[in-house]
C-alpha cells in the first residue's frame, strides 16, 4: 500500500483498491469520519454528520465488493452533498433558521444518482442563508471556514463542500451554482470544480442558470462523478437530452492544446478590480498554455455594470417576494444582510423590474458573442483571494453585494461549462483560482483542458491539516 492517508485517496485509487480487495469501504469511511472529527470543531463544513449511517452504507458496499458485484466505480467512495440538494428523509434547511425542518420525501436527481451508484454519504455540507452569499455565513449552520486559513471564508454558496474537499472529507463533493457558487469556493479553497452546461446534470427544481456539479481535488475525480451525475432524470424540465459522453477520456487534453484558440479575459467589465497577485497567477497560467502551443489572445470586457446590477436587482426582487411570504417571526430569523438586500427591491416599479430581469438575457447574448471566436476562455475565478470568514461578501455592503462575481455569473446565463482550478497562491498562502470556460455543451472539453493544466502547472502545495490539539 502507500503512505498516503486514506482520507486523502482519490476516487479512482479507491475503486481500484476495492476491486483488488486491498481496501474495504468500511475502513476508508471510518478513516474519513475520524479525519472529519479532527477538523469539524474549527471548520464547520458538515451538516447531518451521522457516522452510524455512513458506516452502514459502507458495510453494504463492502459486501458488494466482496461478492464482486459493485454498483459502479463510485461504490463505497465517500461523498458529501450540499444542504440544498434534497436527500430522502432529511430536512433541507437551505442554510437559514427560517426554514421549516420538514424531511424530504425523495432524493433530488443528483443525490439519487449517487445513491444508486453506491457512494457513501458521510455527511451533508453547509451553506449560507438561501445560498445567496459567497461565504459560509448562515443563521442555521455554524460559520464555515477555509482550511488554508481559518480566519478566511471558504466561499459560497457551496461553502462546506469547498472546505470539505480541501480539508480531506473524502474525495467527492456535490454542490450547486447559480452565479459562481461552485467555482468561487473552488477557487478560494484550491480545489477543482466544474459548473456543467445548463441541463447536463439534472436538478430539481430547475431554475435559470442553476447547475449542480462536482467539487473535487482532481479533474479525474470530477470526471468520474460526471459519469453518474449526468444520467437522465425526468424531473428536470430544462435538462439536455442524455448523451453517453466518454467522461473517461478526460486525460486527452495535452494533445489538443497546440493550435487551440484561447481568449484571456482579465477585466470583467464590472465589479471589483483584479488584485495584482491574482492577475500575476492567471497571466502565468496563460503563458503555460502558450508554451504548450495554444494561441492565447487578450479579450475585451463584455459585461457591463448595468448587467450585473440588473441581475442583482432581479434576484433581490425574487427574494423580497419569497421573504414576504414568510410569517413575520420566520422572516426575522433570516440573516439581516439578506433581509436588507431583498427588501431594498420593495419599491421597484414594473418597468424597473422588467428592465432588471432583461439583463439576464443581455448577459447571455454578450457572453456567447464574446466567446464565439475562441475554443476556450481563461480568466480569474474571482478578482481577489478569500476574504474574512465573518463577512457576507467582500464589500460587506448589501447595496453592492455581487461585485466579485463578474467573471463567473455570465457563464451561468450563457449555459456554458466553466471550471475553476488552482493556479497559484498569494504571498500568505491563499489559493488562486483560474476559470476555464468552454463552448456550450463542451463539458468534456473543459475537463480535458483542465486536466492538461493540472499537468502544466506542476506540483501543488500540501493540503491543509487540522490544527493540533
């Protein structure tokens, strides 16, 4: 065997060891649970951490492997699932104390596919109120923190998932994204995540721009998850027709780099400016692509402040309507920052609301037009590294809450696949995310180019370890 701790093993390696009867899902799950126990008092990444249930799943998987009848390559592999992805029999609090804790009657599509594949759910993961923050600040969950620096946020809204992946809560983590909620925590936690093309991974309920996707330490493990997550489910009225994509060919990107047309976007056109250390790391990544034979061309900004502001105000109005439907005592439990943000839309007129909503489509058109000349696009995942854990947003201003999502949100609206992968570290050791975007439906291509970058970027720093007692 190897000296690598079991909680650090990737999904591919675990599957091979199970098949060879060199490891049991039971010992792996126990090792992951022991590791979580060391981290959780300071990290607060987990929700519904129930060791006895995880171990029961692992025992069942161990029997299947002993009989050489696994349910698939993920059988017995530890996985975490975000709070807002329903799991049968469990409440779905959506990160807020205002939610009635009613058990879900069935699994959401992605959770159902993982269950059918035999993956072991070691826990669910934390998120901010209603998923409306890029931080781990929640009125229901304890404050999630970043394992690279506990004073910093892991990002959000897939806050616990990002922290769990970086901290080693097993190899596989499932999150969601409507404006950057997979990629932002991936960038700030130094992991990999793919926001698939809209409809590639069925979700329930579907919503404009909303996607579920993998959060892992490696591209290989994300590709393995996509084999399962992309299976069809009739509940998603916006899902794509199922395609038997060759996800196992994620490792064929190096041979594709020569001659690829790649756009380099260093100005989002809105929001906060890119900080110097982030800029330097992303530009260094672009040079690696050039050295490998790709044709990298600077891109002009295509987003505008009006686009970002319009989407912001449309989301405010939606949240204002949702909160207005709550009983007053329930609404009072929602994070004050969210209440202020939502209620600021109370005075929007009909024309103002229509103009705000129209910016979703304007953003879509602008993104598709800007990306048309290129095979792929590179950009920072966010303009800055992780900020203070206690803050709801980098600006800490509910009137300007989305100034950090200018690079991520357009590709939710354009339905294009977009990944975040680590491309460097700040002087203080915080990870820096590189966003890699493909044309619509080219999810496999984004994985291939991301895996090629894994090889180009060289060795990474050692993953964080839990603080000693």
